[in-house]
C-alpha cells in the first residue's frame, strides 16, 4: 500500500481555529438570545431610552449571562480535564463528587456566616475549594491501583463521595440555625441570580489564572488521555500534571459551586459534544469545551428563566435533565468496547 | 561507562510493597545495536524491569543508565527522543484515530504550545507503513483488534525515532504474518539504523535466530544470560521455567521449543 491512499489529514492548527471560530459563533448567538429572552423582552430602542430597561439589562440580565458563561466554561473545562486525567469518558466534577465536596465546604462556610473572610477572600470560596480538593484527591486515591485508575472504582467512589457529601450538607442544615439553614437550602438549589459585576470580578480573580494554567496542560492531558505509562515515557511529568489538574479543577469547581451551587453534568455533556464535532484531540477538546461550556450554560439558563411563565426553573435541574440521559447513553456505549 | 552498552541496569532493586522485592539486584547491560530478549516465567519481574528501563518506575536502589548517564538525570523530553516503550496493555478509553496515537510519538520533538507539523505527520504515516498498519490510520483505536492496537502502539514508538526500543510482549496478540513482520522490522532497523531493542517475550520462537542476546529472569534476579544458542536448550529452559518437560530441537537453523 502506498501512502497516497491515505488522504492528508487537516493539521491540528487549522482544526483548532476552525473549531474555535464555530464555537465562538455559537457562544455569540446563545448570548444574544439569552440577553433578549426573559419575562420582559428588551429591544434596542428601549435600551437607548428607557432607564428601567437599562437597569434591567446592565444590572441583572448582562451580569447573569456573564455569570452563566463563567460557570459553564469552568465546569466544562474541568470535565474535559478530569476525563483525560482519569481516562474515563464518564468523569465530570459532578459524577466524581468534586461538586459534592465543594458543596460541603460551602455549606460549612454559610453555616459560619456568609460574610466571613480569610485574608480578604470570602470563606465560602476557600471552603468550597478545600472541599472540592479533598473530594478529587480522595476519589483518585480510592480508584488508583498502582499505575492504573480503575474506571468502575472511580465512578463508585464518586457516587459514595456524593452520598456522604449530601448527608453532610443535610447534617449541617440540621444543626445550624433556621436562617442559615434556609440560606444553605436556597444556595443548594443553585441559581445564577446576580446583581451587578462585583461577584463576577471576584470570580474572575480566581478563574482567569486557573483557566490559563489548565489550558497550558492541554498537551500533557492529550498524551495522558491515551495512556499514562506512554505519556510518562513521552516526557510528561505525571505527578506534576496530576497535582496541577487536581488543584485547578478544585479551584474552578470550588469557585463556581460557592457562587452558583452544584450545577451538574455540564462537564459531561459539553466535552462529548465537542468530541462529536471536532474529534478526540484534547488540544481541541479542552479549549473547545471552554467556549461551548459557556454557550451551553447561557442557553440552559435562558431556558430555565423562560420555560415556565409563572416561575424560574433551577438551572441545575435543566442541566441534569439533559445530562442524566446522556450519562446513561455514554455508559451503554462504553460497555460495548471497554471494561468498566 | 562502557561505550559498548547503550542501556544498563546496575544492581537495581524494586518492589511494589515494602519487604516484597519484585526486582532484586539486577545488573544487565544491553549492547548498542543489538536485539536482546528478556524471558522468564510469569510474575518473575520482566515487565517491572522493562518499566524501570523505560523510566515509568523509579528504582528503589541501584541505577538505570542510558549511554552511561543515570536515566533520572536526563530531561524527560530528551530521554523520550532516545528511548521508546510499548506497554503490554494497549487498551484505550477514547476513540482516538490510529494516526492521532502514532502522532503522539512526535511530541518529544514538538515545542510546548506548538503542534505537530507536516513533517511529523509524514513520519507518523511512515511508521504506520513500516508496521503494515497504514490502512488503519483513520480508524478509531477502540474499534481495532488487540493485534491491530499492538501494531499501532509499535508504530507510535517508531515515530519517536528512538535509539532504543523497549517492547513488553509485542507479539502477544499478533497473527503469524504480523508477528513475522514485526521481527523483520526489528532486524531491518537494527541493521540499517543501529536500533537497540529490549523485548520481553513469552514467545520463544521469536528469538532464534534473529536476537543477539537472551536474558532470563526468575524470582526478580537474572539467572541465565547468553546467545540464543546457549539459552534455548532443554536443560537451561527447564531451569528457567522450572519445567522438566521442556524439549528443544533444531529444524532448518531454528530452535523449536515445546513442553511435553
């Protein structure tokens, strides 16, 4: 056979730019629709002249869309990174219990008082990060045998961590006073309600460095997604990559959980959608998940705000209704050719 | 340092659990431009030893040397340009195409934050062609048979253009034709490019007459080493495998081996 029989594959650079251009368009379209959609539709004329429409748009709707984009990007990128690190297509911050760990941390902080700070950083963010970090390290330790991360043990550990986290949050609600218990309950439902950009600025302070650092590991994660031993012999510092991904994912999930509650399945749905569109290369899947994650949660939040005329749905319910069936479909597909 | 030897293990010790050594004091040298087979019974420490040579595991005592330099002192990317390793298991979780897998072999040559170029792709396709797997280039690896995945893994290692190839049971899932093709490839690369290869194998018929050296391990220690003609004999194999029923015979210049 000659090499001419194989068509020349597109270079990774051109595939990456094509993917990012298309996904940026999808994000732009979803943002425009989400900014327009709502109980009161805002047109351009009203935005120029009506002070109420201006307040509604700039103080409520725009910050909410930006918040959804930040949280969606972070969860989707964390999902893509964890899937590669654990070589498990079913991994996601929610299924691995990372969000659950973050929720325990955040609940402890809320029980101690919303306004508490550690060195100027809101305690709820610090506690959610610590909870998420504890969960990801625990799940990884439980699932790892020598050089192998057992896929079944990984998911089971995630389920158990989630159950224990759920019980811990309930216990905290039970022992704390009724006002704070109600605050925890409202926070747990998960909402992207935000007024102004102060919270967003605080989130960006943590998220931007985490995003940049995670994207810097895309090449290493691409090799790790193929095989850990092979990645090690190709020059990847496995220990450093593992530690970095643990810390960065815990930070991203911790910050988003602290602000928006535990929103599930974004990290599962989005990376797989990117894979279906652009292939398996992590150097495309990771940045692609980042952009599509923003578009996905912006759209899911628009649906949550407008699906019912009388009330808003929790955005976590919308993502779970989409993500649950997708998890089962992936589980079924995976059983065909791989040991779970 | 012995300039004749490319790869050396010097009194290497390793165990996965404290007090349970798997490799206990192995000293072994692989000559530059030679094919060396590592044989021994199941659980004797062959795969652990080759993983120590690959740098996947770190020796708890002793030292692995590449060109006389301690392996742990060589930057990872530099070592990856000189040593390529094909693990025993080639199962993968994601449906990467075979070409994507082989292209990862070019990563030691690709600067950080850069992607593989046209020349890398040409080398990856060439490596697939060398192992007779060019037709698999665009197929997802999760849909390939064990033997086909093994060929892709060997192609990935060849794409690294290493001076030394470490293969852990590379022929375990290969059919007769591809097994012979693998041996021919190793011999050709040794003769044309001076490739050094250390191959863990249970397939003793792979060894004679093409391999230069055979090293037998038992209980984590080297018990026999020599040429194929010296090692592949009834009494020696009986000692290595603790099996008095091993028989050998010579047919057309090759050693046939079986157990009664």
